[in-house]
């Protein structure tokens, strides 16, 4: 045991004995640590530099400047302690919470460098990030440790990244955008004549609902879904737009289809023989797709500012959107009165090295080869995904947490683990 580790560990043992016990159990042997030198120096862990190798202090000052002058602040990742020391220079700071994103990385840093100057400060509180279900604000997340985050802290990492990218992700939803204004204007006539999604709220109180997405695991369930669809007293079938065509190809007709995306076309929602299928939509959807739908249509808005003006002119019910069509599909089920919702194809990942059920690689977005990220599946193993899928997963988990009165079941362990759901023993494989 190094001299540095002994002195660092004594501070942690005295102040946070439970954290100390976990750090002592961390396995650092799989980490490749290298010294990287520039104008200064830093540590590289598994090829990822923890900090700048030129001017760590200046880097920490820039990072600190992005945080408000709050009494309580949160730092995710420990780095080499530079940001903590910079923030502790603020006289008004009352508490600084440091959340570990990789326990083994921190244990290794404790072996190599003296961290006592910030660990000893009485304003510091030390945690494993994964001990909390949600992120804390205001925060700064060290970029290197977002990459190095371990399995235990992965869900918090995903929430941090989603929060960091929020402004960028919302750039397409500018209410002053000419494209948005034009599309909403083109949808007005349809909106005036179509039903209000609020008419559906409370209409299925107590009924079980199947919410069907397009993840690859859906392919495991086509045969049973077709059989259940023909039964009396069956659950209600609600599917997302991209799942509609694969379901039809396997003889399964949903009760409701939910669509919100301006990129959806007749290729995804073929209008033939749709008279008995209801469509819940938001007015950013292509009006031609809506006009051709033969079944009853119900219009809805999200909380997005793009609907602020038209909502005042033509009030309609609201469905929750967190970036993906699965969110309003689930919200519709809840608002219709479901007490049990079973999720199909809600994978948020690429099990079996496939991107979607019933579609070719790249048909609905980036190809599999572009997958650079991971989540944990239902077996606790890492599985490929893309960045926006992780954000959608975070928002669904948050939604589930806000609705404890509804039981949520997942039907496959092959896709991402969804916090707040249980695996349905009749379906999960």
C-alpha cells in the first residue's frame, strides 16, 4: 500500500467509513495508468486523460466558472482534485458534494497522489454517484469520468449526459423556426376536425395495456401477441408508429398508434385498411400522413414551446414527450386509466446486434456500426446503444418514478434494464 493511499484512506475512513470500505474493495488491477506530459502532466487511465496535461489549474478555473455561486454544489467524478480545490476557494460555499463515477479510478488516484487538501475540508461530502437514483443540481461532471464511469454508476452517468445535452437536443424545437410555423399552419384544418386526445383520458380505467415499441426484442413476441390479440378481455394494444408496420406484417392490429415525429411517412404508417385503428398524433406530423389515415384521429400537444400559440387557439390534451414516441405512448396508457402496463420492444439498445424489429440496419436511424455507447441489459451485461437512446431511457425511468400507482413490466432481459420495471415472468427471456 502506497504512502499516499494510507494517508488519503485515513481521512476517508474517519469521515466516510462506508465509502472507505468500498474503496478498499475496488479492483484497480485492470486499470492501465500512464503519466502524460505536456506543459504540465496528468494521469491517463485506459487511454483517457483525467485532466489537461498542460495547465490543470486553468482547466479547473474554466470548469468552476460554469457553475453558479450557489451555497451547495455537486461535482461528478474526482479527477485529480483540481476542480474541488478551485471550488473550495469560494468563501460562500457551504457544501461541496463529490460523487464518484468510478470507484476503482478514484482508488488508483488515492494511491498515486495526495488528495488530503480537499478531502479534509469540512465542506466536502463524498458519495458513490449510483447510491442516488437521480442527479443533483447544480453540477459539473468531469468529461473524462463520464467516459470512464463504471457499471454501478452508469445510470447516473446517463442522466448527467442527457442533462448536459438538453439545450443542444432541443435546438430543432424553436417555435420561431419557419419549418415549425409552416407545419403547424398546415395542420390547423386537421386539428379543427379531429378529436381531442383528452377524450380518451379515463376511458380504460383499470384495463391492462400493452405498449409496443420497435426494439429488436419485439421479434420474440410476435406469435404470442397475435394469439392474445384475438382473445376476449385482452389488454389494450398501443404501439408506436415505427412498430405499426412490423406488427401488421405479423398479423397484429393495434388498437391505437401514437405518432409525433415530422419525419414519419406513409412508409411507416401505410394508410390501407386502418379504419378500425385509432391514431393519436401531434401536429408536427406530416399532414398528408394524417389525412390518409382512415381511422379516428386524436390530436395532442406536448409541453414543448412550439405548441404554445396553437394550444391557445385550439386547446387539446397533453401527452408527455421526453424525446421519443414511446413516452407519449406510455403516457396515453396511463391517462386512459391503465394500472398495469407491459412494455414490448422497449430495448433502448441493440440486442442481437440489431437496431430495430422489422426494419433493416439504418432504416430508422444510425447503423449498428455507429453504436459507440453502452447500457446494462437485464442480465447486468453491457450492450451497445446510441447516445439518444440512453437519454430516452432516462426520461422513461423518470416518468415511471413519477407514477408509482402504475405497475410497469418489461418483457425482455435482452434490452436495457429499465429502472422501476419488473420483468414479467410470462414474457421475459
